[in-house]
């Protein structure tokens, strides 16, 4: 059987051109064979350093006379010629190594099959290391077992498989892997069916991270005829091929992970879009329900306000003109009707106020005003309620404190907060204190009491509509839960903020901040 031909490897494989011709050109153009300097050859095949004397390049007549007569060479000349031949051979080997590297760099496609890279490796190796048969075994990533990936020429898989089993049994496979470099072994049976085969070369395809495979070369030279520099070159070529294989594997794994992540992101995006669509639909339904509720409250409140005002006016007339004709029981019932009618009218007014604030139809007429007189007006309006509950009203606001606000709406906020403080006062020594602290750009107004305080569970919800105290509060202290909502809306319309601090059994302090001047 003849030697393996490069054309038998794989259709479409183009070998890389040698890339070191310029080294030879520089030597040829130097005018001398070697100059008088120290030359260090490549460490991959062992460092060779030699001091040489300048030798003029022989002319054609001298070469012809040397060919005609038996050459008589001095030992130094013989050593020089030997080094020149060895240097030329090393340059040829380096050409092959760099040619393989350039060839591998021409295959950056991550979809490249490992078999293509192996074909490039075998094609370059066969140029300087003729073989009769060869095979390459790849390591399975999952099972870590060797499996046949390439056999050339085709049709001799069984012969090569038998030889590999014999080499494994003799420990040569393990030796080559442990040494991680090409190992020359005797043929253990392949030479019987292929007389040209004299030795086997096992070449590990390995990187620093892992073993990629093993190449088996059945060569027609004996073990002693394989030069060390050839094994060195095989080791370099195998290392380059292993790195290329590892790069392809990493790129393939990266692409697989990328595809998996993209699929997960796509699926998650679909799920989130579906959830967002449901949330938007639910939000739209809630918004519609809220608009319908507000519209109903506003309409009902508006329709109730006029008859309630008429009823309350009629009760006032009866109280003024007919009180002397009514028995005590009638007067008592009349007062109950007036009180309940006033409460109902206040509720209707609050509902209309909330509807106007939410629709931002409220117009503020702001100016720079003194705060203390507004506190006194709020106290005056609530004096009967405070007297009935024996609550002391304390105005601690300095006459010099001014704020930029709508006086009517600010008095409404103060009156609501003071009213709440009076309702939830303590039976003994109750008081409500209003104070103010001036800062650089705002005034902080506080309404404090020593009443019952607010339960911790309600602290974060006291400004929400229709939120009221717990069941321990008496009916006389209960309202509809809109007063604080109105206060929050009015303060925020002024560009301020409102908050509460409270401890059960020790009282509460409602504070709000308003700007000192126009923005």
C-alpha cells in the first residue's frame, strides 16, 4: 500500500502558504552565508548557539571544482555545513508550524466542525511526516471515552482499532497521555497486514485544560529513524490543533448557552407581556369603577345638598319662631333633627370637596398671610365643641410667622386637624396645641394633642378616604373619614407635605409643611 496522500483528507481543504520565506531572503541578500555573530536557534527544538567566522559565498567555478574532486573539509567547515543544513531543516519545520496556525486562523466560523480542523492538522503533518495509515480519536465530553473521529485511508478502521487496543493494553496510550507529547512505539500487529508500517506514533491532542483526543500515525520508518525535532514539531502542531478544537467547543457551548438564554428571555417576555396585559385590564376596570363611584358620590351629594339646606333652614325657623309653643320633648327632638341635618350637610359638603379636589377643579387664591390669626379663627369656630369636652386650645404660633397660601383653604386644614384633636381628647387635662417652626424655604405647622393616639396599624392609612379609628371610639367621635383626606389634598395642592406621629395613649401630632414665599 502506498503512502497516504494529502488529497485524501477532505474536499475543500486549502493548505496555508509558508509564511517564513522572508527569513531565507534575508539570508540570501546578506552577501555571506553567515556573519560573525552569535545565532540562537529555536528553543522548541533545543537552543543551538555557535560562533562562526565570516565565510564568503563560493562562486560557481569553486563549486564545480568541489563537485569534480573529492571534498576535503576541515572539521570547522564540516560543522558549519552541518549547522547550515540543520538550520534550513528547522526553518522548513517552522514554516509548517506557522502554516498550520495560519490555516487554523482562516476558520473562525463557530459552526466549523471539529473534523475540518483535524483535516487541516493532518494535511500539514503529512507534508513533513509521511504516514501509511492514520486515525484520530476524540474524547467524549460526557463519558470521557475515546471514540474514532477520522480514519485515513477509509476502509481500514478495523485494522487501526485492533492496533489501538493493543497499544492501550501495553500502556502506550496512557504513557503518551501522561507525558503529554508524541511517543514512538513499535507496531504491535498492524505491520502484519501492512508491511510498510514499521512504527506507531501516538500524538496527544491536549491543552492545559483538558485532553481533546489522540492521533495515531502508522509510519514507514523505524523508531530510531524518527528525529527528536520531528516529534517536537508534531507536538506543536498537535497543540495548535487542540487549541483550535477547544476554541470551537467553547464557541459552540457559548452559542448554545446564548440560544438557551435568548429562549428563556423570549418566553419570560411573553409571560410578562401577558401578565402586564392582565394588570392593565384590571387597572382599567378599577379606574372605571373608581370614576363611576366618584361620579355617583358627586351626583348624589349635589342632589342632596339643596334639600338638606332647605330642611336645615326650616328647622332653624321652627326653632326661632315656634320653640315657645313646643313641649320639652318636642324641643329635644328638634335639636336632634338640627344636629343630624347639620352632620349630613357637612358630609355632603365633604364629598363634593373631595370630588372637586380629585378632578383638580379647585382654584387656590394664594398670598403671603400671617398664620397666627388663622389659628385663632379656627379656635373660635370650634370653641363650643372644645368647651363641651373641656379641651384647652393653645395657640403657640408667633405673630411674625407668615406662609404663602390660600387663607380660606388653610383655615379649613387647621379646623379639620383641631376638630379631630378635640374629638379624640383624653378625659383628664386635655389640650390641643398649634405651633409653627420656620425653616429656610418652608414653615412646618404642627397640631398636637395628648389624646388617645392612633393604632400603629392605622398610621399609614389615616389619610386614605373613609378610614376611621378602631371600634373603641364612641359614636360621638365617629365621622365619615374624609377630613384628613381633604387636608392632605389641600396641603399637596399648595406644594406641601403632611404627616403624622403618634403613640397610643400619649397623643398624636399632625404636621404639614407649606412654602414661605411664592416659588
